[in-house]
C-alpha cells in the first residue's frame, strides 16, 4: 500500500465515523457516534466507581464533593482493514488509552443532587496502519470529552435505602480527533434511576441509565446498568464488585440485518465486571478498581484499570449564639435560675445556701422550708415530707400515718383507731371458706402498709375466729393469712396469729399488741 493510498484509507476511516462498517471487519467495526469515553462514573459522593452509592441524610447545611478518576484502557477500539494481500487484518486503532474524569457534586439540601463531570483524553497510542512504508500514525490525540451535567431528586433518603430519580445531559463538546466524540456531535439525555443503601458493614447500589432516543434507534444512544456491592472491614478498608452492562444503538450497513423495532439501527453490547478495593480516611476515599471487558461495542476495553480519589463533606451553617440574661451574674441563665436576682450555686439551681434551710434542694416555692421533702406540682405540697410514703405530701394528706390513694390519702378499707383496725366491710371468711375474698385481701394489705409506715408500732395480733369451726378449717385460714403477710415481706416478729375460741367462726380482728 502506497503512502497516498494509506492516507486515503485513514481519511475514509475517519469519514466513516472512525469505525469501519465492512461486513468482514472484526469486532468493533461499524459507523457510529459512540465515543471512547462511554464510561459514566457515579456521582462524586458515591463510594462506588459506576453505581450510585448510599447518601447520608442531613437537614441543615449543604453537601459537596469532588472526584478525580484516572483510567487506563487496553485495546478499547479495534477495527479490520484490508491488508496488502487483500485479507482483512485486525488493527487496534487505540492500543493504549489514558483518560481522566474530573467531577463534582453539590447538594443544596437533603433531597436534591447536582453534578458535573468532564472526561479528558491524556494519552492514546495505536497500532501503525501502514506497515509497508514504515509509516506510523497515532490512533488519536489529547482532547476534552463531552461535558455532562446531572440533576437528581431523592424522594426516599434513609440509611438502609435511598431512591434517586433524575437525568444527565451530555453536551456535544468532545474532541473527534481524540475519539471522544463522533462526527454527528449529538446532544444526549439519559434518564437515571438509582437505588442504594448501607448497613454497618455492607454497601449496595444500582444505577440504570436510559437514553429515550435509544428506542428510536438514534446513532450512539445507550441503555446502561451498573450495580455495586462492597463489604467494609473496619472503618478504613472496603472490598467490592461492580458489574456493568450497556446496549448501544448504531446505524448499520443497509445490506446487514437490522433489529426489529429500531428501524435500521443495530445493537452493540458491552459488559465489564470489575473488582475494587477502597481506603477511607476522614472525608477522603481512595479506590483502585479493575476488570476485563466483553462485547463488540467501541470503547469496551480488553482490560480496564481505575484509580479514584473522592472528597465528600457537608458544610453546616454556623449556629447563631444568643446571649442569655444572667442578672445575678452567677453563671446560670435566668431561665434556669430559681433565684435570678441572688447569686447561687448550680447544685442549688442558682440560689444561695441560706435559701435552702432543710437541704432538700428546693429553694423556690418550698411549702415546708424547715422539713426536707420532695418536689410536687401542688404548691401546698411542694418540698414537704410524706411520712406514710404514699406519694401524697403531709399538708394535703388527710391520713398522714396511713398510706392511701389520691385525693385524700386515706386507706379505702382499713383505718387505725384506738390501737385497733376498723375494717369496712368487716374482715371475715365465708362460713366454710378457707380463703379471704378480694376485698378482705386488699384490707389486710392496707393494714400491713400502715404498720410499715409507723415505726412506733411494735407488733400486732391477728385473731382468727374459731368458735364453732372445725380445727382443720381454722388452721387452714391461719395458714392463708400467714402466707399473705409473708408475700408482703412483713417480718414474722412484727405479728402474731391467734385462734380465738371467743370470736365467731370466720371473723378476723387485727389489734395492736399491748
């Protein structure tokens, strides 16, 4: 092949959109606007390379992130050319390629994501086309790829699951000489659906990109899906896998069979599973990822390696500091100071010691300043003692030595009068019963509570009526009463059980010991 013929062949190759459309060509051989930089990295805040990642929910401030990805591709672009013998020979138009993806993300609130991504071709080297004359032509040049802008909303945003809906716009700014844009220079839009979440050790995320014009068979549009899963080892290291698959439409030779429903467009498939390892420190994430590629779509590398550096942080608006009033200058704000005009200590809620005479830490509104007590909502009871421990302070307790219930604080059934308990209704067994009724049990429990609340009562006697009753029955009744008293944790030396032959069958009396 002569130099002029070689130059003509190269010119025809570029005129055909870089990729030859011959039926006998090899692999990635068709007229298409698919570019070398088909990879779309995830948003800058994602812990994955391709898929969207879980996003921390916040209610104040803004989120922002920056990402820089270095990417190496082995043989991402191949074609078949006619050799000197007339046979089709495989040629790697791009043997080695180096790209850099620079991106950023801005979240003005917890439900909106805005992103920007720009790829750059920094290195390309291809196989010489003309080997007869020794002419060596590079596969491409350095250049800038399509600028990509995204906007996404998060209708669901939790730690375990977040859902992201939005779109990415690919502006036709790429360089054709660097294989970063086809000759048609199309404006592209992709709808994006992503879901992600995390637990203490596991991260997952999936992203689906849908180009609406793909269904109309427009040249170079794609459907792409990426999923990722990673396992954290401690707080620093994470290991993950990221399979990626994409289907591209392209304009085929009219003599070739086309795909039903897509006009005269055909499909090219790319599949690239990758593995990754990441290291996180503070707001920085460093990842190394790599994997092999399968498929006939241009830009599908035989092998791909990536290094990713991400910085993600959240800026919280400064909190406004409001100076609080402290009239007595004791270091305790007036709204927390029980004595705002008298300097005091924190232990006494801002009041001086002289105000708490009984030492119960109640200095304002103490209804019993000389007797230590507890805090009550009732101003008549606040700071007052409760001698019978029924949670009703003495000033409002009509039975101060007999535990009872609100509002009066008196027992319902058993009252202490003249060293004996008056029980209403009377405390008694049924004529043939071994057990007390529920009301009689409640009466006996009230008696025990009163005995406990009065340390001056030494002991008491429980008389069980035995007149006209069988001894076996009275013994069983006495045993039942003893069990009930023991269940109330009353010491056995505080009471005495007596079978009284003068007391009618079934009757029970409780009197204080003389």
